């Protein structure tokens, strides 16, 4: 199983932090490997303690289901086929801010962000994930 390197994980964290600063959000940002293990983490000054666990669970949800966290909600909401899925796997987070990281070899890991409004978390996570393609070509 191919995993994201520490060097790339740190570049993703830096890109996400830059977006968080631009948005005025103090966030916790995590990158996990494809097994759901911690690869890199940053808790920005002023971010809530509770955002640590939420960021990790967003990334873990994305690793486990290889999809963005808000898509897991679409299959797990009360009217959907897998209602209650968020109670599995020691707790999932099913709102935006977790994004799987994929490369030519498949799943590399995931990024998770918590600290702002849900839309801000998603924007910060997207900023981190977006540079993966560029650094994959350069590294």
C-alpha cells in the first residue's frame, strides 16, 4: 500500500494553514496515512481543543470510506440506506472537512480540518488536497 510521504504531508498542511489564515480561521489540520494512522498534524494558535479530535475523525472517515466526509452523510442520514453509519468505527464525522488523498497507486491517506464553519473547514481541506497533484509531479 502506497502512503503519502512526510514531506508531502507537511506541504499539504502548510497549504491548508495558508488558506486558514486567509479565511481568518484557527484550525487543526491532520494528514493520515492509508491505514488511518497519523502522518502529520498542526494545531494553529487559538484553535479549539475539540477541533483536534474532529479533524482526526474527519480524516479517518475519509480513509475508511475513500470519500469526502459530506458524501458519507448522504448515505448515512436518517432518510438514507445506511442511517447510523456515523456510530460505527469508534465514531465518524459526516460533515465536510475530510478529503481522501489519492494517487496513481490508489489511496495515499486523507486530510481532515476542523476549527471554522463547516464550509471553511472544507475550503481549507481542499486547499491542502489541491496541491497534492502538483507536488506529485514535482517529487
